C-alpha cells in the first residue's frame, strides 16, 4: 500500500516456488513457506543438535496437519526407538502407522555381516523406499542419515553414484524429502552429501558460550527462493522445535493511538495521551528498591482490570513471592491469576542462554496471546551487550507485531545520566520512565520522571512518589534551589510556604488598614480646606458688594455736588 | 549403467534342483545335515543379476552339491520383501540356513569371498 515508503526488501516478492510447510513454528516464516516442495533438503549439523527431531517434526506435522503421508527411512535408530523418541512430543506414531499414514523403515547396516563379492548397486534401497512411498501414497520422505551407508559398503565410488541417483530419483518421484547429515570437518557433512542436494541446505548448530548452550539454525542455501540468511536460535522442548526469526525485517508495525493506563493515576496525567500507547515498549529503569516492580505490577493489574491478558516474565522472584510483595502496596494480583488473565513465567536467568529465553518467551506469547507483557527485569540477562541488545530487539519486534504493550524493568546505577548500556536500550524503547532516589537531609526519597515518550507530550517534572498501602502515589511538586524537594524537606518547604502565605495575607490586611486610615485623614483635610475656601469666597463676595456700594455712593455724591455747583453759579 | 537395462520381466521365484517335498524335508533338519537355504535378491534382469545367478549355481554345485536350495527373489516383483530381509544392495545373497544369517553382496564373481561369506571357507573347501 505504501509504495513510496522504502522498507526492508520484501522477502516474499520472489516468484513463488511451491513449498511444503514444516509446521515448525518460526521456520516456515523464515523460509517463507517451508521446504521446497518435491525436492530434497539437506539438514546437517553436529551430534545432538536436533537433526532427527527436525526431520521427524517435518514428517509428523506433514501427516497430522497437512495430510501428507510420510516415510521415514532411518539408518541409525531402530523404528521402536524412534517411535519412543517422538512419543514424548505427543505424536502417536504407532497409530499413524496403523492408519497407513506413516511408514518407518529401519535400515540396519552391519558391516561384519556383509561380504562383498563382485559388483553391486543399491537398487534394493530404491525398491524399499519406492515400495514404502507407494504403499501409503507418501508425499514426504525423511532419510536419517544415508551417510551410515558409508560405514556399510566399501565401494565409495558405487555409493556416491547411487546417492546421486537417489536424490535425483527422489526429485523425480516428486516427494518432499529431508535428508540429514552429520557435520564433518571442513565440510557440511562428513561424506559431502551437500554435493548432491543442491536445492536447500539447512545447518543446525549447538554452541556453548559461557557454559550456556544455544541452538541455532541457518538456511545456507535455498535455490529459487528468498530466505532469511541469519542464524536463528531455535528451541527444543516438550512442545517440539520452534525457531525464532526476526518476524519483520522492516519497522512497519501497526501503530495504535489508543492509550493504556499505567495503573497509577498521577502518572497517567504526566503523559499527553493519558498513559502508554498500546503496542509501545516501556522501559522503567532505576536503582534497587526504587519501585520498578511495583510500577510494573500496577500496569499488570490495570491491564487485567481492563480484561486484557497479561503475561509476566519474572527473572528475580517467583510468582508467590511477587504476589505477596506487591500485595503489601495494595496490588492484589491473585484474582487475575486465578481468572486466567494473568500468567507468570519465571525462570532463573542463568538457566538458559539468551536465545533460549527469547525462544521460550516467544512461545509463551504465542500460546497465551496477551495484550500486555512485563519483563522484570531485563538487566537479569547477562551476556555480551550486542547479544542482549539483539535479543531485546527481537523481543520487541515480536511484541510490536502483535500490538502488545510491553513494560521492561531495568536495574541500573544511581547516576543521573543513563549508563552506556541504557543508551543502547533507549533506541528500542518508546517510553522511558526513570525512577531514582533523591538523597538529601539524611533521607532517601523516591522520585520518577518521564525521560522520553515518543509521539506524545509528556511532563518534564520530577515527581516524588511514595509507596502507600494503596499503591504508588505521586506527590505534589516542590522545587527549591537545589532541585526537587522530597520527604521531610518537602514537608518543611510546605510548612514554610504556608507560613509565608499567611504572613503575606496578614501584611496585605495591615496595608489595607493603613491605607484606609490615611484615606480618611486626607478626606478630612480635603473637607477642611473646602470649608476654608468657601469662607474665603463668601468674604470675597461681601467685599465686592461693599465696594460697589461705595462706588455708587461716590457717583451719587458727584452728581449732587455738580448740581449744587451749577446752582451756585 | 545397468539400471536402464533392468526389465520388469515376468515374476519369477525360482526353486532349483529340489522338488518341493524334498525341499521341505531338508529344511526341517537343515541345521543337522548342514543344508544350505540360500536366497538371492535381484532387481530385474540385469547383467549383474544374471551373472550372480550363474556364479551362485556354479559355486553351489562345486561346494554344496546336493545340499542347497536357491530361491531367487526379484525385488521389482516383490518389493515388500526388501525391508524384511534388510536388502539394500543388489544382488544380495542371503544364507537363511544354517544360522547365523549371512549376506554376500555383488555379482558373486569373486568365488573366494562368496565362500568366506557363506562360511564355507574353513570347513568345506576342496
């Protein structure tokens, strides 16, 4: 759909080659459908690396899941032993044989019983195999391992010619065949079977690193088909084989805009979206005793309360201990556990290698199909940083493709700056909450902040939190010159601020009263002056009237005088 | 090589030299009288199988005169017999009696090795 978006090459774009699914979880993904249909495939590897199991799983899955009858020709193990071996994988071999969907032919080669006198060929083998195939209409064939023939016959020239003919014959018959071969020095198989099988070669490997064994699988060659070229870890346990590919080479996971609660009210509001994004990966890092597990447990509880399934991988505590511990802060997980919404998978980190853990987790996730996953803690995984990183990357990939919200806790140092290892983790994580302790005034107090949260605005504050009987509780923020104030200092600061506020109120009241007094005084003064002014005006008016009277009198006098003067003349 | 010359010929289960009644009688006390019950597995009529039949008869006439039975089994006709008798190579000669079971593979051109394979080298050579 997004033609303009350049992502990793689409492995499925090659022209389709018919494939026969193996039913091995993960393997069919990495080979984009399974083994080449109608062609032989060589599965090689050292002793005990799972060749026979791989081949048997291919065969038995073919019968039970894809309705393709199968023939096993074993050159090493007797039919009864084989049946017993795979019975542990819940395959009813005897039943399948009775139903004519499976034939097991054990080819016993005892060199001491055979005398060679003249020319021979291996037509007998062809006849046997052909008869087995025809008797049940088999579509799948396993040869485990024809290299044993080299121990039984001295004429290597004849053997090689016959093996070449055998693989060609298998192809002509159109059966999908798996041929196993023991790993030899300097070449893939001891007797160079890879020379004859050119369509598909798979190498199984069993490596010990730091006393931990990891099984790995690699598709060396797959003619006519694209395939994953990496080494993939695989797992053999009671459920058979599962291979763990990087499920998607690109980063085109579906994204969700919906937020899920962190389980802590105050924390939700620190995220612009109101919680973690669904399908995002969240890292909670912090020192010992900072409440990482509790924060993770809050999330698990919140998810379960929403009716979503949650899978909790614990690498430090057993389920009972964990449930007891988080109950002390008011998180009760046991009802969710009994309701089947919550599942614990706990294991010692050193019990398996990284890849094995990953493969197990993958399988558990497949089976339980959770909406949320908690991994507590990822720091329990010891190993080279590159490998830990790669493991987590694949883990996150698995989770993201399924839209699972994941919370990882990580134990780290107390430094304020993230440690070197965490820098590597950061790129994998969408949201990062850092828990730290702030030491001041003889106290250690817990605080958290959101270091990053992709795709949403988030609070920049460092918030103190306390662990109460009702769970994790975020406190109001008090900042002082030295940073955030916590514990007693926060209380002292609160008291101080209250006192200051009261003082400010008192001060304001006093000022108001002062003002009132002054205003009254001034108003009185204004009144006095007004009165004085009025008096002055009255006086001025009286004086003016007097003056007019005087002028008028003078005028009258003059008239009288002139009149009297004229009368005198 | 010889494979393409293999023909899906008429089924044949050849029992030579003895009639059936005598055969049964001899099988019954084979161990005591050292009767040899031999079965030769071939796959079609190839040069190798023809040579093996001829060679086997010759060796038996020479070393086991009067006390052998040869069955020739064509696996192309009776493929179900291949698994039961653990046949891989053809031609394969199986000594069914006397015990223990012995196998000789090949066209049986090397008489010495056939005799060793049939445990005839020590007791019955001329």
